[in-house]
């Protein structure tokens, strides 16, 4: 059975006249009659009762008409859905993100994407950059919001933000009275660090900068989550170098001061598989780049 046979039958059933149906289908009457007869032979029942004066649906024909309309309607819907998916208007997008991304562009990016593409199911999962690299490689994520650099050459990246360094300080600490701090002020200070396995770029840049200034950083504690780092600062365990966006989320007993002089800067980027030609990934990346272009200083 062919789709066109269903279309032919529906036309005849609605017109109840082979001539008018043939005209509607832009074909001649003989081949239309032949196709209807082939359809009846394949099904094994009479769908139409024909006389020289009129055409009527048999009870089997009426039942088949309802089903044929449903099949053709579902086919049209499937075609429409396929075209919408090709345009990146439907489907699912699995997005990984580092926790610190919530301090910056990510909330705006997600909100805007959902507003512009309501037919897309967006799945978000907080993961470290190394975890996202592995998930992208295993095709468990479609796009990641990561902290470069990445070690996987099969991934494309596009920077969407760059943040300056801030120092998170217990409010009773002497450095809290300063309007800014210098990297040299970290000499001898107990440091709480985000674990290297979570964000190697931050960890290495802070350590390297301290060594360049002639001292070894006094790391007393590390943690795998930014909120934990800030919590340990609030508990008085030490100070912590964090991205500037972290200061946008107030925390009791913690103050934030900019790090001046030689100080690290922290990039945020999108990452996706180089061989992924998904229109959804393209739309997500393009929207992020558009928001970046509209945001001064990013």
C-alpha cells in the first residue's frame, strides 16, 4: 500500500465522484479507478459501491476513510516536525555547565533560549569542566559551558565571557578593610582553593602567579564546589581567589575585593563536538555569541 493510494481514496470518498476526484488530484479518471481497485484488492474488501449513477462508501469504506485521514494527518504532522527539527525549533538540547556559570551569562542565556525556542526541551546538568569533556565525548551532552583550556582536540570552543579576579575575604579579616588587594597580599595568607580537578585553570593560574611573585601559596583547604569554597571563607579558614561574578551573590560574613596588579582573568566558553552539525547546538552557540556582543566588557 502506498501513501498516494490513501490520498486517492480520500479524494474519491470526499467527492463521491471519480471525475471530480480526478480533477482535484490533477490526473485522469482511468488511472484513478485502477489505483482504487488495487487498494481494494490489497485490503480484501470493497470500499466503494459504484453504479453508473453514483458512488457510495461501503461500511468498510467509511471505517477505512476515518483511519486513512488519521494516517495522512499524522504523516503531515511528522513532516512538519521533521522540518521544525531541521530548523532547530524542536527536539532536546542537553547542556552541561560549571557552577560558576550561574554567576554570569548562563541564566540570561537559558531564559532567552527558552523564550525563543519553546518547542525545545532543555536539560541542564551541573558538571566540572573535565566531566563535561568526557560527557561530550560520550555524546551524553550536546554542549557544555566550561572553563578553558580543554584537553580534547575534537571539541570546538567559543569564548562567551571573561571575568576578573576577586578575593573572597572573611569580613573580620584585615584585608576586608581594603578597597582592593594585590597578589602580594596573599603571601603567608591561608588560601582556600577550588580543587584542581574541578577547574585546573584557576588553580594553576593562582599558584603560578604566586610563584612568579616569589612565594609559595599557603593552601590550607580545597573544595570541589564554589559554594563550598565561599562557605569555608565565611567560616574563617582563609581567603579565596574567585571569578568576579561570584561577588554578585552576597554571602553573610564574606566580602569581595578586586585583585589588582598582575592578576588572573578567567574565561568562560561553550564547547561542543566538532562533528556535531545539530541545528540546536548552532542556535544555542549563536544566541550566546549575540548576548556576548550586546554585553559591554564581556
